[in-house]
C-alpha cells in the first residue's frame, strides 16, 4: 500500500511540475500582459496544488498535510486577487493589447466612474479621475 501512495505521489509531483513549466513558458511566450497573467495564475496554482498533494501523499504525516492544505488555501485565495489587481493596473495604464480584445466592458465602467487615461510628456499613459 505504501508503494501505491509513493507512486501516486510521484505522479502528482510530475504532473504539477509540468503545469508549473507550462505556466513559465506561457509567461515568456504570450504577447501581452493579460494573457501572461492568465498563464501566471491558473496553471501555476493548479501545478502547486498537484505538487503539494504529491508531497503530502509521499510523506504521509499530519504536519505536512496541514501545511499543504494551508498553503493550497492561501494560493487559491490570493492568486486570483493578485492577478485581477495586476490586470486592472495594466488596463488603466494602457499596457494591454486592446486591438485583439473582442469585448471591453471595463471601459464603460471606468468612464461612468470618471476615470480618464492621459498621456504625459514622455509618452507614458497615466490614469486620473476627471472629477
């Protein structure tokens, strides 16, 4: 039975590293901020969940299980929020590829809130409230 848990743990570790590698390749290869954020959050979190599950299955102690569960919970709570905040910042500073976006619902919401993009002397886009 221990060999089965070790084999399953090794398989989960291998799958988790493949997902983490895919996330790293996506960050390097994707063309704009929003697609890179997608690569940085979804497969990375899933890969980490698989790696920690594999470690917990291999070591089989309560301390490791509790620590892995705590780490997985924090990743699930914080990674989407961090990705969302970085995406909004990239949008507000006009660092995203708006030519390939099919829907831009945030523009209407920001305009209704009084947010306007302006360009400074060096050509950098800065957001400011119009009011």
